[in-house]
């Protein structure tokens, strides 16, 4: 496929842009069985409309930054997403989108091995979907972002208010600015541009703001389950203007060991901490085994150690001179496409059981399979062409050694968003220039796709 322009004298957009040719999926390291409505040649944006779309976004750069800042000022950790979601609804309604709140069916999620284990009640919590219907006969596009953020820890290491949404030094600062309220804001502004200026487009434009991406993914799972899929999907993760197409699998596990509570003078030579050390040691050996035997070229190219074990939380104990009644460690375990989440859970159980029966293993939040979407075909080529027009550079392909909501999408799907830093850490930030460029690129791509 090529996106062709007339002679350079016609301006950087040319007098007309065309997608030409027929492309089938299945030609890259990752493939999709689905074909695209854009397999046939279709006329796309003329120069005047392309300029109007870019001007719309550029003229609203301050509004874009203010929206992203306002989202950051809502501390939307798990269970507290509603304030940020109300802001998203206001933005979508003002752009003419029909709104639907998608609640998660906890029982159905537990029964589906691709969903996450529910962590909290879903009462009063929902993902938000906005739809702008086309006139019919065109391809649909789903723009998605997650509104939930991880907690702030430790507060004393922050040099700026993590919930202040401060704009300084060419960046927006605060928890969730990069992961991923900046990208979500850019997608909302892009959607507004398309809704306002492309009223005769044929395809539907769907925009979702989902919960729980950071702890199981049941927000996006619920949105897809409710029927809000599309012919192609973009997710606004902070990729540094790269095309994120693959991510490792992730399982969360809880290892618990009990002791006989009492004075340490009466304790034995080992206790629950020693048991957990053996359990974590067994998981480290499993981690080494999986990373030493990598056969998947996609993840091998991303890192020499893509499947990572981390200890995120440790709980238990009330007094230094007392044996704890129970100690718990919460672990995150990464893996590749060779295994399903269920198989990895079995591996974890077997590894821990091999060092003793005094450790209880339970699973929580993530049971996410590894995924890989194609970097060939109409959607990737369209994103490359739009970035070349707007930024003047070719986007690289990016593999995550983590997971994203892209794993739930069956058809063509890419993560695409601004540059950001210190994700999940102190002084998280998102770059304002690339945030604006993201909004322009996505707006042009969306207008093309739903033509």
C-alpha cells in the first residue's frame, strides 16, 4: 500500500491522498486472520480537509494540555475512576458522541480465563464508550485509552505534586500523565476533530475510556464483550510515536506462608519468611528457564530478558520480636506466546510446591496472554504515512515487555502515543510536543480510516 501525493509544489499534503492497492494480513512475524475493508482502493482526504483537521488540533493545543492536566488532577486509582470518567463523558458529549457506560460482570470475568480476576466491587464503576456513527458503508475505528492509574509511592521522592497536573519545561507532570491520560486526552481531541469536520464519513468512530488496565484488564474486556469492537483499533499508550504491536503475557500471584504467632524466643529456626524465600527462589529458577529457552523472535529482539519476575508488595507482621502469623508476597510473572496464562499458573504452582507444601499460592488480577499484532497492512501503513506527513519521521515498531489492552483485540490493533517518562515512578511526565503530534496524527488517520 502507498499513500501518494501530487508534486511537491502542491504542498506537503498534495492535492489528494489515496490508499492504493490491496494488502492481505499474515505477512509479518505477527499476523491477523482478519482482512480489512480497506483492501480495495478508496479515495481519502483532499488537501483542504487534511489542512483543516491539522489546524483544528493545532488551534486547540492549549485545550488539549488543559484536558490532560485536568485528567491528572483526578486521582483515578482503582476504585476511584468516576471523577475522571465524568470528565471524559463531558468531552465526548460535547463532540456529539452517543455515550454508553459498560459495567463489568464479575462472575463472567472469573469464568473467562482471558479476563482478569476482579479486585474490587464494580458497583458504581464503569468503562465509558462514545460512538459517532457514520453514514454507512465504511470501515470502523476504535480509539481507546485507560483512565486508571497506579498509586503514588513514595510521595517524598516526588518533586512536584503527583496530582497537580503541573505544566512546566515542555512537559505535563503527575501520576498518570504518561500512563496514559496524556494519550487519552490526545485521542479525545482527535475524535472531536473528526466528529466536527468529517460529518460525511462512512464508518463509525468509537472512543472508549476503560478502567482496570493496570490490574487485570476487565475494563477493555468488558467493552469488547459488549460488542464495541471495530475494524481496527488504536490504543493511546505512550510509545514515543512508535507503533506498539506486541506484549508479553503477565500473571499475578500471591504467595502466603503462615507461622505460629508468638515471641521470637520461642520460634523455631525458620519461619514464614524463610518459606517465602524458598518460594521466590523457585520462581526465579522458573524465570531463568523461560528466558534461557526463548524461541519467539519477537520478544527475543526486544530484550535479552523479556520475561520478568518482580516482587511488588510484601505484607505481614506486627512486631519485630514476634513471629508473624502470616507473611505474603505479591509477584508479577512475565511469559511469552509459547504458553497460556493457565499453563504458567500451573508452572508457578509446581515450582513453589517443589520447595515445600507450607506455601499457599493464589492468583489475582492479571492472567494476560502474550499477544502480537501485525505491523504490515492498511492500519500500520496508514499510521506511518500520517506520521511522515505530520512529524516528518518514520515510526519504529515497538515490542513491550509488559502487557496492554491490545491483547483483547482480535483484529488490526496498534498502540500509539506520545513520549513519556518515569511511568509508575516519581515525577511521571508526558512530553507536550509529542502529545500534540499524537493528536494530529491520530485525527488524520481516523479521518482516513472511516472514509
